[in-house]
């Protein structure tokens, strides 16, 4: 069994999954992709008596970064971390797709950018960074080698589906290639926590995903 707690907070209107992770013997947590309902995230942190060690963004689309500002305001020392090629989306409401929806969502700029192969030691976790663009230009996933391995996967691989590739900077060919090379090479019992929808495993998607079978 994994030696950590993981809490999912679903933000409307896009049913975006924000994840909180922490070790049971610590009071600092990671917040992954804080969405459009940051008050719910902050309430959960207060309820668990947790501070924030870092904010991780898998990519820079508005529904995954809308809560960055509130989290940074509450925890100003927590670094905001995102893939280097999506960092520009944080502060550009057209690039992060909020402006086309009539919103103007702007995040604080990144405190740290990451690339393929980087390792993050945060809050008692050790994450490997893997670049899987195609949904956005600089999408990354965070791989934790627990038993089983888990992936904080953003909008790359969903249960029975994949991330959209019709946004600016998207590419179906690039996304599918990244899934095959970076996710399907992980153990089959690897648990994927996606940016929308239910949890899945690499093995399940290899067998059943209609967009990208093994």
C-alpha cells in the first residue's frame, strides 16, 4: 500500500482534478494543478492541518492553473513549478485558453521550470519529470516510484480516452508517441491520476483505450 495520502478535489465547470499529496508523518503537502475552486483546496488543507511545500502544474491551461494565485497568496514560499515550454501560458490569458471563454485568468509566473529527466525532491516525495507534449506545447507528467508506481498525468491519458489535441500547439502524433514512449513503458500496474475523470492504470489503457492500444 502507498505510504502517502492523496486527496482529489474536483473543480467545476470542467470537472478538473486537483490533487493533494502528503506523507502521514509530515505536515507539508504538494498541490497539483489547482483549479477554479481554490477555496475548496484551501479548506481541505486547513482541515488536514497542512502547509504547501510546492505547487505543481502539469501544464498551463486555465482550468489547471486558476488556483495558483490563491495558493501562492496563502503560501508565498511554496514554489510554483511547471514545464519550461508551458511557463509562458501562466501569464497569458489567450495562450492559457481563458480569454477565449470570456475570462482573464492569469497566474503568478513560475518559480521553477522543469524538463525531461529532472528530479524533484519535495515534501518527502521524489518525482521524475517526463515531457509529454501534444495536448499543450510543454505538458509534463510527474512519476513517483512507489509500490505501485503512480503518475500525476494531467491531460495526457484518461480512462478510455486521451487529451485533446485541437488546441494551439497540440499534436495528435506527438501525444500518442509520448504516451507510448513515456507511459506505456512503465509497469502495467502503474496508477495514472488524470486531470479529468477517474483514475486508471497503464495496463488497463494498454488493453482497452480505443485511441492508443498497446
